[in-house]
């Protein structure tokens, strides 16, 4: 069941620290695009994707942009601004 409760919250924050839904944790200090979540079955096949882009600055990196796709719609967030589609 896609909507069954996970044992722990998942996500990414900070410079960035990534936690998977199984509770395992990762730290990443670099610059790249990461697929945080891919769920093609979401909402009866509509689909959900979450991508993050990390940005390197001096001696640390941070999540500089996020893109969320639900079906055919995409929301992009960067530098406190957002765009839809």
C-alpha cells in the first residue's frame, strides 16, 4: 500500500542532510541534482517527483532549488521565489 505509514519521516534539510524513510541518514557536501522522491503510483498514476539542486558555497553546500512535479504540473522554488509550470 503506497499510503502505509513510514517508520520515520524522510526528507532533506540544511547543508544537506538527507534522511530516507527507513531512518538511514546521509550527509552530502557537494553540488549536483538529486531525486529526493519518485512515486509514479501517486494519486492513481498521476505521479509525484521531488528533485533538489544543491549549490556549493565556500566550505559547505545547501539546497538551492527544489522542483515538485504532480502529474503535468511543476512547481519550482529558488531563492525565495516560485514558478508554476
